[in-house]
C-alpha cells in the first residue's frame, strides 16, 4: 500500500489520497474491502488496482498515472507508525485508569472532520468540576494529534496560574511544543507576538484545559488569525459564556454518567471489579443514586469505601443522608480529607 497523510503539504491537488496495490488472495481482498469502506467514511479518495480499466487503456499506464496522482508515501507511513505507537502506548498522553465513558464521549464528539478543514476552528468542552473534561480532552488529543503539523496540550491552566501566576510559562510551553525550540519570552505581549508569528502558517492542534479567565484565552489563543488554516483549538472549562464570548463556535456539554456507567466506575474503585459484590449491590445502588453520576465523586467514595464491611457502608450512607451535601466539590473534599486522615 502506498499513500500519505490526508492532506498535502503543498498546494498540489492530488487525484487520489491513497493508492492501494494488493494481490488476489481472498483474505487480502476482504481486508481491502473493509479498508476502502473506512476510507469512504473518512472522505479519503483512494485508487485500488482492481478497478475497471478505461476503454482502450493499458493497465500499467492507468496504475502509473494513479500512483503519480496519489499524495506522499513516506508521510503516510509515518502516520501509520504514529497510529500503531499510539495504540500500543495509550497515546502520547496518559488518560488515566478505570476509564468509564471517557472514550465513548470523545468518540461521540466526532472531531476528526476538523482535521480536514481549511478554516481555523475553536470548540469548547464544558461541564461541572470533576466531570471528566480533562480526561475527555486527552482522549481527543490522542485521537487527533497525528493529523496536525504541531500539537500542544496545556493541562489545568486554572490551577497552574493559581500556583505559579502569569501566562509567560504557558506561552513558552505552546511555542516549544510546536517548534521544538527553547525561546526566551520576557512578557505576555511578546509571547503573543511570537505565537502569532510561528503558528500563522502551521496547522496545529492546541488544547487549553480548564480555562476560567478571559486574560488566559487572550494570552494563549487570542484570535483565529493566530493559527494556520485547518488548525483546531479545543478549550475546556466550566464557564460557557466565557467561551462563547471568545468566539468558540461549538460547545460540547459533558453529561454525567448514566446509572450503568456510574455503577461500573464505583465498583472499579470500591471492589476492584466491574460489578459490585453480591452483598453490596443494594448499597452500591444507593451510593450511585446519591452521587447522581458525578465521576470524581464516585471515584473518591469508591476509594473511601474499599475494604469496608456492609455495616460500615450502611453507617456512611446514613451520614450522607443526614448531612446532605449538594455541592459535589464539598463532598469530594470531605471524603478526600477523611481518606488522608485514615492513612496518617
């Protein structure tokens, strides 16, 4: 099989993106049939060597012309290698363990078509604290990064700014991720100028995780014109209006886990298996009902309840109902601190 990436790195217009040459073995033919079906779904133009000849045309002439009209082989091989590496190594970013619903939600967003776009797109991923926005963004990054010339993932910007202050280091991170070069930046304004200069001609994927202030957006993704054609900027955060006001064109709202997903996640942490132990089924359902599908709360409660007896579960549920906490962040903080106290 000879081919290249889905886009040309020059302005040449190819007749085909992929040229496929294969033998007559039935197993190979079956594989190629599935391959071409997938190419069609993804909008990839492909030539297969069993296509009918044009009247009066020699097969060798048609095949050579198809090869000439198909885009760069080495680049496609590089993309396949990166994809295999991604599959074997869980991608360049470690998403996490005991993932329930994360990859499904990332797939539902169907962002692959943005890798084929000619315009710059900014999209948002919104949801309450602890719902899994960062994990979904990492899963999105792992799915898409091979399709872009440069990529950068800035994790927990809100937390970083709170701990370290300023935006210069984050600007440097993006610049270094894209250029692979260390650049000295003395001010946010200088950083913005450098970012615009180096990225305006590149198709890049930039993910800005946990944005909560306008100045963060202005410093890291000031405008669509900062980025080259086909670039995709993904921004996660809790404030929909902040993202909309900055020109984010589409926002994906992260939904809470359904009951089955919530039960599986709780069980993975409380019992180290996908389903609750028989004596704990009813109690587990009570926890799921109380938490209402909030992933981080389920993880924290599952860790806290791990190894406890039925009586201890009943006592903890009784405390939860007597001191109901509407704020999930408060509940998570409470049980995280209780877990630490137990360890100490």
